[in-house]
C-alpha cells in the first residue's frame, strides 16, 4: 500500500496529545506504519556513557507515532489535508503517471513511468 506521507514533508498531527502540531517527517516505516515527526512526541532516553556521548545521562528523542495520526499540510491552506492517488493509464492499460493530490486538488508529487 502506498503511504500518504513521505520523508521531509511537513505534516499535521490530527489526534493524540500533540493534536494540531506541525513538523517535518524524519522517518517513515511503512511496514510497521509508523512515522517520526520533528518536535512531536518527544521522550527522554537514558543512555550509558559511550564514545558518542561520554557523559551519558538523559537524551531527548522523538518517538514514533502511527501514520494514521498525521496528514500532509496543504501548501495553499497551511492545514492538514486528506490525500488521494490519481493514476493515468495509456491505451494499453499500463500506468504512465501517478499523482498524490490533496482533497482540494493541489498536486503534492508526481511519479512518471516511462517504460512502455
């Protein structure tokens, strides 16, 4: 199944403690259906001293949230918007182009397939 959000997109959280918050997607895990959003669901991790962090202690990290709890932000309205996929086929029925669009009609991105 295609994900409605991608890495480096700005998304809005639609449910949970951080409802209404917007942030950039840092990581998408399509198998477990989780996303990491910058500045959202920040938790403390207790780390031992190591070469990277010689002092150790408490480190703040973003924790994953379920992908269904975020929506991509529409560039026109600056609000979260639901997404649908539009597929264009040639006369033989092969997929030529796939587009991710918001409900308002704004094209988020396009994937063109040229192998015919």
